[in-house]
C-alpha cells in the first residue's frame, strides 16, 4: 500500500467501513484497475506517464490493468477545465493517435497484465433509449457543478449539450469493464464519481477513485503541456531529455522524483545541481538505458564546457518579453545578439550551427514565447543564451 499510495493526492472512499486496503485484503481475485485515455494527441509527455506509472504499480502488486482507449469519447473531447468546447476529432485521427499512444505506453506497462479496451465497443452501440437512460441519472444542476461548466455558462460562453455526455460516457466505461479502482488526475474527480454512481445503480460495487497530481511543466508554474512548450516527451532524444530535466526548477525536483521514479526521497543529494542531474539520469535510464543516460550526461557536460561555463545556470539570460510573436528564428538570433545580421543568422541556420537545448534546429517560426522559455539557444560551440520570460 505504501507504493500504491506514493504520490496520491486523494483516495476515495477511504473510511473504516470502506477502504482500498480492506478491499484488497478481502477480495480473493486481482482487482481491476482502470485508466481511461483519450488519444487527442499522438505523443506522450512525462505528465501522461504519472497515471501510467501508477497503473504499473498495481500490475507489480498482482492486479489487472485495464487501459481504456477512448476512441469514442475522444470524438467528443473531455470538457474538464476548458474555457471552450474542444474541437472534435475524426475517427481516423483518433485511431492514428491511439496506435502511437499504445506503442509509447508499453514502455511503462507490463503487457501480460494489460487489458486494452476501446470504448467504442459499448458506447458505439448505445441506442437513444439507453442514452436517454444515462442522461436521466443526472440533473442539470449536478452537471453545472462540474469544473468549467458553471464558469462558461455565467460568462455567456456556449456549453454544448454533447459535452454533458462526456462524464456519463466515461462513467459508463467503468460499468462496462467492472472497474474496482479508477485512476485519474485531480481534475477527474467528478468523472470518476459519476462512474462510481453508475456502477452502484447497476448493482455493482462502486469503484474507488485514486487522484494523482497534474505534473507541473518545465516553466515551473503551469501543468505540462505540449501546446505550452513546457514538456518533456518520452520519445525525446536522450540528450534533449537530459538537458531539459537537468535545468528543472529546484522546487519541482522532489515532485518529479516522487511521481516519475522509485528514488528514495529521503536520500536525495543535498546539492540542488546534483539532485537535478540524478533525476535527469534516472529518467533517461528508464526510457533508454543507464549507459545511454551516462552518455547523455557526458554530452551535456561537453556542450557546457564548449561554452566556457561550469554550469548551464550561468549562461547569460535574454528576455523574450519585448518581442512580438510569431517570431522567426533568424530574427531571434539577430535581436538577441547571437548573430550580427539576418543574413549571418540565416547562414548559421543553413550550416546546422544553431541548437535549442542541445537539439539542432532549422529555420522555423515560433508562435508563442512558451516554446522558448527556459531553453538555451546556441550558435556554434561558444555562443549561448538562456531564453526567459519575466513575470
């Protein structure tokens, strides 16, 4: 239970009369642990791996992982925390994303204790009578209590009727697979409770909910998101992954160690730089190998030494606040002083001499500062700038 509860923000219900530990002790079969994913994007980042790792913990404890691929619900889009309705994906987009997602998820999960289910198998066959029956289990007042709905309604932002179906359909997934525990981020409590309520209405034992933190991204303030550019992708090249994690803000290192590794939190190095390096090396090892992780560390140190500085922290900073986006790379190189002119910048780019966080980049236009914030822009072997966005 110590491992299963590591990093967990909330476990419910959790009382003397009903607790997960008691359910595990009393049940003579492995519990079915549900994690639902909507493949709205093809690539996973470390934030996605937090619940996947917890699912792996349950597998290691002998329980059955049930991974729900929301190929049906992804076409609606989870409205949780949204200030507007999500764009609806086509079935073809969802299927492509799902296949990529599964390939990456299997880097973390045990395949022999993994049951993969597509929720179109049951949601796609619901007729109007069954759908009306689902809608009849909740009131408008209950739906408007869900995060985001009340705010949008009060602000006059449209709330579409199909969005009300999402939590009911996610809840119905729990009925369809007879889930005993559902994992989710702290923003999923409403949806998990809907699933528990629907199970009880169907005469099943209501599932437990296990909530995990939303991983804060590299900017140190907002949750990890590819659209914000503050992410570490699990398919990032080893050097890129190491370089991003080695510069993680100090206050995030303990959370990353707790949620993303098995490191003993009481034995972390006292020196902040050593903690960052240990975390970066550990995570690269998990997705690649210890030898590759050591090589990534060595390569990162060579980049630093080439810039005549002992730590990446000492690289001169350049603020992005006064720049206008979209921002072409060649103009950023000129205005930052890394190149003397647009033509020199374009020449350096063409020659492959420009890197961002150790990764070679070609001509491109950045649409928002979050794509650059906290990263090191490099020209050649001796010119470095850390790009920052001041509050």
